[in-house]
C-alpha cells in the first residue's frame, strides 16, 4: 500500500513534518538557553572563588570547553532546521530492496537530513545521500545505489516532485522521469535573482553524474552557455564536503574565479546547501604572490580591453606565442641552459691563509642539483664550511659565512628574474616577444612565464594546504598558466568553462588542451542549455554555431534588432526599452556593451533619463540586482531576465574577438533580448533574425 497516496494526504503529511520541525526547533532553543545559562554559572563561579584548587580549575576548564563544543553543534543544527522549515523537501521516491522480506520505504529528499529522535527514523534525506542519488538517476523500475556496505539493488515504484515554499505545497507532480519537464519548465521560467541559487530540485541525470564523480582526480567540465556548469561545480563541492566530512572542509578548498563580482554572484549557493563559503582568489594574484608582488603588471581585464580597442598586431603575436606548447618547450630547454651555463665558479679567499678553490665550489653546485638553483647557495655554503673546518681546523665566524654565501651567489648570473626572462627571448632569437610597458609594467601574458621561471630557479616559497581546487572560466587560461597550477596544487581539481565563450581567443585553452597538461584529467560535457528560450538560443547559434548544444524546449519572444538614425536616438530608444522593462514582470535587466568604456559612456548618457541604473565595472566588488550596465567580459557567468545589447553595428562588432563578445552578451538573456544600432548592422547578425 502506498504511503500518502493522494495529494491531500501529502499536504497533511507536510504539515505534520513542519510541526515536528517546529517542536524540534523549540527544544533546541530551550537547550541553547540552558547551555548559555550554564556557561554563565561557570564564569560566575570562577570569578567568585579565587582560591580554587588547580585540579578543580582544570576540571572546570574542560567542562567549559565541552559545553562550547556541544553548544556550537546545537547552534549549527538550529541553523539547518531554520533553513529547511520553509522547504523541508522537494522530492520523494519509494524504494524496495530485492532481498526477501523488504518493505517499500518512502524516501523524502531535501537540502538537509532531518532525523527524528522520537521515532528514531530519517524523515528527510539529504540530496547528497547515496539513496537520494536514485531520484536523479533512475526512472520507475529497477534501481540501485552504493551504500557504505556495498551496492543495494531494488525497485523504484513511485517518484514525486513537490514545489514547497514557506511551508505551503504549491503543487505535486507524479514523475517517471529524472526530473519532470513540467517542474523544469516552471523553474526555468522564473525571474533571475541577485545571486545564483541552488538547483537541487532540478538536477538532471548528466549533471548528477558530474556532481557525484569521486573517481576523477582532475575533472574537466566543458559546458555550453547556460548549461549550469558553475552551479553544478558548486553542488559538486557541496557533495564532496558531505561525503568527505572530517577529511575535507570549506577552508581546504580554493576557487580561482574571474572577478569579485562573479565571486559575489555565486556566494549564495554553498550557504544554501548548508556549507560555508570557500576562499577565492584570482590567477593574477596567485602568480603575483609567487613573484613576491615585485612587479607591476597588466591584468587580464586590461589585456582584453586592449585587444578590443584596435590592438597592435605585435601585441597579438606576443600573446599568441606565449599560449603555445612550443613556448613552454623552449622555456624548459632554456631553464636547463641556465643550469648548465649561468653558474661560473671562481676562487674565494676566505681568510688570509685559506682559499676555497673554484673547482670545489663547482663540484658542490652540481652536488646539490636536486635543489632549485637559488636555494643551493645556503646549503653549498654550509657544506663547504663544514669541510673546511674539518680540513683546516678553524672556527668560522658569521661574517665569513655571510661573505662566502654572498660570493657564491654572485657567481650565478641569473639572480634577476626580468633579466633572465629577457635572456630567454634573446636565446631563442625572438627578442621582440618581450616588451616592458611604461613605468616598468609587464604585460599580462608575461606574468605566468615569469612565475614559471621563478619557480624553476627558486622553488615555490608560498606552499599551500589546498585539498581541492576549483577553476572557473577555464577557457581564459593558457597552457603555461595551467602548467604552473599543476606545479603549485597537487590536490584534486574541478575545472570548468566553455571554449565558445573565450574573451581572449589568442591566449585561451580548450578542454583537450587542458587535458594535455593534466594527464589524469577526465573531460565531461554538459550540452543542454537551460538558460535561454529557444528563440534566443537560435539567435546565438547564428552568431557562433555549437553543434553539440541541445536546447530545452522553452519558448518566448523573438529577439528584436532595432535600427536608429544616430547614436543620440539610439540612447533615447534604449531609455524607452528600460521604461517598458520597468512595467514588465521581469526583475533584472542587463545592458551589455562590448567594452567597459562603452558601458561607462552609455551609463552617463542614460543617467539623464533615470537614476536607478548601476554601472558594473572591473573594480566592482558585488553584483547588484535590477538594471545593470556592464561589459561582455564582466557579464560572463551572469544571467538576466532581459538583455539589451547597444551599438550592434559593423564598426563595433567586426573582428573575431568582437564576435566572441557578442555571443557572450546574447547568451546572458533568459527571456527577452534586444539589440540596437545606428549605421550599418554588424555582419554577425544574420539577416533572417531581423524583425
């Protein structure tokens, strides 16, 4: 007999669960109050009795520490209970094991586990629990899951999905598929939020396989625009934190994210899933830290901006060359050349009567070849002096030791990173491939090679304790950057992105290129696009074809292309579109320009019409919900209910990198898309998309 057979019974059961949750919360609150009172009593006792026996003090301290630990656990439990009160669960499966005498067990699945101590049973199972995986992976019929004791086989006889908000069941759907299309359509048709949300209720089978993959040491996720790859990667992190509890915590994980705005945009997902936010950084900062922050450098955003604003061909050549495997090959050969040719030993007169022969110094340099070159000098000095003191029976002063070390260091011609790097380009006969900018600023494409060279010569003086590394926007990093990541982080990695969304086509990487660096890497693909309507996706496909992309059938308005006589009229037209947006059901509008300069310029012009618009720059630290004006580079990874793309003319969008930017801008739109232009329409906009 089916437990809670009808929707009415399910609604009644939901209220029973909510009542149990509330009672548990009340009991927890009572415990916390009693706990706080007990700690206060301990404190008063210690303050009131100054002459307590030391043994009693130790006993009291242990009791206080135990109370703190128990209190923190209870407070964490209270937070979890508060979070699941609004949405206790979203799915249910009925499962019966194959072994004889087994009963059908209803499994209600939510964001968190809820164990009822009175009935001594799990009323709600965490979506990450092994048994919950069947909800995502199986239709009705035979099913199995891996428990800690082994594989459990059986049969799914029922699958339901619920939408519960604020403790009220809005609807229930019987589903034989992984996630019922009706549920998915309803969720996809919702408006965009100011932060990325968890998607535990609509995880698809192929997404679940990525989330629960624990075999791949390096998982490379190639996902089309709108496939939810970042969200899936974060859910994967939450899953790993759940399955590896005790060995892996939030502080052990590091995210390399493209910018602070994106980091803020995704900051809601892990807390919603009951996990703490994890540390994040940029790849620029990692490499600058390796170089002890000695050098001014052009950041990635500035490099892209320069590429978008009429760059010199020599600049493109420098970027392209440093993103090749040939470049890494020659750099490795040069490092070997430095090892063999940059150290020239000479005699050192240590005291009036003692001289250290050059041959002996050279011998010690080769003796310690397992050390990076610049790390050898200290060890060489100690060893040479140890031999000398035994041979000549004299005591070495600190001054003599420092003198010898200084002299040995001078024998090496590679103590300056920049000079050695310049030597490299002379050595390969390409001196034009290195250009220092004004105020001794290095180009972005030189930051990684410099760090690579520094590690080879000096080792890594910034060790880390990262146990899992998450790299987003993988396509924007070059092979040499990945080579450094491989040297710095030996831990498992999740690497994700889309080769079709590179903002720098001259220095980017594909999933296959990344796999060449990480020999153990496994590539998994996400080909279904969930973000945009079919009409918007079709429009994007005419700009850049992706033969692997699969659409989810959700229809909406056809994109508009609006022509204006001049720029001033175009700005006025955009203002009119904003006023229409304000009266619509939509909540977020992205006005996505090719460059940040254009975005700032349009912001100033639109401010004459309205005040409630927000300019999102590369210096911004957070994402603002509402009407946002930004560049395609900054918009990458974000999504909006409606997108307006200004200046879609042939002057503005004509090169290969322009095409990438236009594609990125178009694929930010969920429900409505408008392009505006004056002059001649960009050739990337197909004539059959005109309206």
